[in-house]
């Protein structure tokens, strides 16, 4: 899927939502920063913008932390899958990160069990399932409909 297939609001909500998730444990580790930079540039944002947003996010009391609401359920599911990967990238799922993911799911009318099942699946596959290679691979197989970063697919609305 190409980032220009998403409107600017969805792209902004996606990046900002991931940024908020990353700071929920009050630290952005190197792996999280790399993932955020990759995601931001794949969503069409300038590297400098992404870098500044990441650097200025910790301790920013003016960063409004309302859960993003996406234009489609499918996009919200992609966000949550990416969020699981980002949250666990430091090998520690902080309770505040899980709370944030649950609030995003709720705001997008996604059942708590859906998120729990995907979190469990990610842990069981150790992230090796194709649908969890969202930030590393820009293309996947034709059957993979779960990657927001798949540059060959569009999200149905």
C-alpha cells in the first residue's frame, strides 16, 4: 500500500499514535526510534520531521494523548498490529502501553479479545508471522492483507 493512498489525517494519526505509544513507558529505546523513523518515512513524512517529533515527544506535556480514530476498521487493525510490534520491541510490554493499545481498540470499535488474540499470536510467533513484519518489509506476498506498509495493497474502506 502506498502512503499516498491514506489521507493526511490517517497518516498523521498513525504516526502520532505510534509516537504516543512509544513514550508510554517514559523511554524511547534505539529499536523504537528506528521503527518510528521507518514508519514515519514510509507514511510520507520528512526524516527531519520524524526525528524532531521523536526527540521532542518525551516529557512534552502539551502532546494531546487522545486515542486516534481511523477512517476504517482495517486501518485501525493495522495500527494495533504495528503497535504490538512497537510495544514489544524493547522486550517489555509496559502496562501503560497495553492500556494505550486497548484505548485505541475501544475508540475504533475493536473488541478487546481481538487485540488480546493478536498480542498472544505475536508473542507465540515471536514476531515471525508475515503480518508482523510491517516495518521491515515494504512488500509481502499477495495473500498478506495485514500490512499497512505493504506498498502493493490498498486498505478497503
